[in-house]
């Protein structure tokens, strides 16, 4: 079970990251991960699809593309989901209480690799930073 403290720690260990406001993390100026409470329209859409809206804290995270988003949702629906609000966007919603810290580390690191400047990513991957 991951917490907001885990998210903050993981993001904080990556270069060029900041928490712009509570539970709103960026790499440079690009949004990386954020708290995403469900809106009434999200709850209605999930219920209409026969999926009970999750309770608890929800984390939004950028992924590399929609294929990754759909694969995560299909492979682990107890952890990952999406709503119509995110149709066309490479972002996935995460039930924070359901993901383990290791999975969260992988997800946030992949998000960082997708959103960070390319030169910084290369330096990170080669261990030169």
C-alpha cells in the first residue's frame, strides 16, 4: 500500500522535479503526477460501465502512450483505471491504496522518463547525474 509520502519521496529522488502545490508534481514545467479526486461525471461514467467508483486516494500519472495506459488498466484493473475525461490522453489513474511501493516507483520513474528533457533522461540513464 503506497501513500502520498511515498509519491513525494519517489518523485523527489528524480532530477529536476518539484511539488508545485500539494500533490502536484512536475519535472521542469511538465506535469508528472497529481492527486485526482473523482468528479461526479467520473463516478457516473464508471457506474454506467458497471464499475463501482473506487474510494480513497487517486493518483494521476502520465504514461508514454495510450497503449501503455490501456495495458495497465487491462492487466491490473484492481490498481489502474481511467475515465472518459482522459480519453485521448496518455495518463492513467491509480488507486493509491492498491499499488505497492515498488510498482509505484516503476510507474513514476517511467512517467519521469517520458516527461523529462531528453538530454536529462540520457544523463540519468547513463548514470552521469
